């Protein structure tokens, strides 16, 4: 049976030929379970990436608000001179 560690080693291969050579070594009876595990890992990774993106977008919006307030304050101070 293919384990997560086996799949992690597979992912370390770079390039189509290297990946293809590594995939060929997976026994036929393990291909479906390996594919299922890879899909589950991909889905979790995608979920994590979406959450990071959401947090980053929220933080960017907060920083833009702070920047706008600082610009408005600077403009107000310049007008007082």
C-alpha cells in the first residue's frame, strides 16, 4: 500500500519524465488508493491556501483603511498650516 510518505517522495520528483518514472513503480493495486490520497491531500492544501488568501485579503483591506486614514490626517494637518 502506498503511504503518505511514499507520495511525498513522489512529489519531490521534478519534471514529467522523473514523475512518470516514479509513478510506474507504484503497483497497479495501489494506484487507486494512491490517487485518492493525493486528491485528499490536494483538497486540504487548497482549503489551507484559500484560508490564507482570505486572511491576507482581510489584512490588506485593514491596512488600506489605515493608510487612507493616515493620508486624510496628513491632508488635514497640511491644511491647518
